C-alpha cells in the first residue's frame, strides 16, 4: 500500500476519532484524572520525542531536540479538526504569557503544508509549527495516544519526561494547572 494511501487512512481514522473525542469531551489515559479536568500521565521518557525531526512550514528539517531543557507543549493537530481549532487561541495566549519563563509550544500538524500555513497565518500562531505524516502519528502513539485521536497534547518537563498527555481539547485554565508548576 502506498504511503499516501496509508496517510489518508490514518487521517480518516483521526477525523472519526476526533469527532468522537469532541462530542464526548476531553479525557486522558493518565491515572487519577478528574472529570473534564487535566490528567497527569505516568511519567515516561521523551526520548522518542527528542529523537524526532520534522519539516517546518518552509520545508526545513527541525529537530525536536532543539527544545530540550524547556517545558514543551507538543500538540498534534490538523486544521480540519474542530477541537484543534478551538484550543489554538488559548495556546497562543499561553505561549505569549510564559515564553520568557522557558515554555515552548510546538504544533505538529497532520495535513498538507499549504492548508497548515494558511490556518496558522489566519490564527496568528506564535510558536513553531511542524509538518507530520505517518511518523507523527507513530510518535503520538509512542508517547500515549493509543487511540490516535486529535487533538493530542503532551507536556514534557525540563528533565525530558512526559508528565501529561490528553486526547481532546484543552483550555488555558487546564494548561496553566499543568505547566505553571513546571516553569
């Protein structure tokens, strides 16, 4: 099966799961989750994250390891995903508010470059956007997105540990509960 067909199948599955997550509300595979609140995942190594590299919107490879030592919010998203679109304004505000304290959002988009660029420009995204394909889907799975849903967000602390994961949309209040203690 061709790479493009595999990508389309993965994207189709992600669309279906995104719709299910959107209508069911946020959840996390972590333990001790509060209903509709952030859930802290079991700490796990982010070695797979820091070993990965993806192209930016100009087509230049960007290693995720360049952000090692910062608090990284790694968000897997697509412009066609309603909860992805809803959470992005909060991400922009949180990035602006905490950038100087060592926070970096990295958006890993699952769509074509032109669509991702147009949406990022429209939203005024103030953090790096990278383009992912099947490798991004596999990376998300490796760090906790067992169902393959979008959006999927992972927070990685300064020591390189994945300390939080969530499938489904996040808002500013939930994000701040997770990231502020790490800054």
